[in-house]
C-alpha cells in the first residue's frame, strides 16, 4: 500500500465550476509523463475527507464517554451500558486516512504503469473546508488553485443549464465566495495559484509555470486554441447573458457575505 505521507499528487481545484480546471487537466494530460484524473475521482476523495473530518469532530465530542468506557472494558468491567465502546480517536481517524489511501492506490498504480508518474485529480467547485484534512493526509501534495470572475463562471454555467432560477445562481455565487474565503486562510506549502483571465492571456507563461510546478514536460500549448465545455460535444457553447433577476440575486448573495 502506498504511504500517503510519501506521495505527491497534483490536486487541481477551484471554488466554482466553469473556472478552468478542465483546461488545466487537459494541459497536464497532454504531457507524456502526466495523468490528472477528473471530477469523479475528486468527488470521491473529497467525500472521504469531509466524512473523516465530520466523524473526527463527533468522536472528539464523545471522548468523555468513549475513553472511560473503553478503559472500563479493558479492565474487565462489562456490568454497565457499553455501547459507546470504540477505538481511540487516533485509531479511528487513521482508518479513514488508510481507506482513502487504499482507494487512491489504484489511481497511483495505473498512472505509474502508464509511464505517467506525475498524477493527481481535479475538482471544480471544491469544498475548501475539506482541504485542511487532505493537506494533513497528503503533506507532499501539490495544489493548483484557479479562480475566475464569479459572474463569468455563472454565465458559462447558465449556458450549460447548471442552474434554472435566479436563487440557484445566487447560491452558487455565495458558495464560491465562501470557498474563496476559506481557502484564503489556508497555508499550503506547495501551492500554485492561477487566475483564469491571466492564464488565457499568456499561454506560454501558463505552460511554463505548470511544467515548473508539477514536473510535467511537453505540455501542448495548442490546447488553448481548442475550447471544450461539454462531454462529447465538439461544439463549444458560449457563455449566456445573465438576466437582471440573476444578476441581482448574485449581487445580493455576494454583498451579504
């Protein structure tokens, strides 16, 4: 089994969908030595991290019951109500980390067997509250965080039918800003922050930064000229204009933050 403390996956994240994570994924996958899995993998890893974090908090709250119960049972006393019996919190949380590492082992192995040792995953609209747990579990991970103007993201999201009401657009904007705010408080050692507009404006610089940060070599910069935003659809769908109601809802949520 891989040691989570020794692997260094490349983790590509953004606070909202339609921010450019797919472009970064395509660029890195164009390098012969790199393989970045998609949101399917990213969602699974985030689930493990969020569940582990939530259970860790719950077990922490219950230690006043768990610890005495465990000690009593180990001392041979089973005369009381012992349903709180559980391992130590350290053992409990180590299990979640081991489960996540075991799940990722196949991803790591497939990438290495394909001669693509630079590997990782992406997740658009990542929940930033899960990142500290992942950073603890994978201390050598390399993080790529990309941000794009929230209104521009939502114009693209509208064209893809990712929301149907102004209220939903506002909630997406609020969640994105929340993720931005949480992420701004984190202190990640191996971090590359990218701005979508600047990335598009200077492809050569973007490629150079990605190659230097990840170790991927031979990235195809021509991918900047091939726009895609829907699975299996060869035609790029341009962003849609936001209605007055949608714009008002977005501004309301962002102003209220």
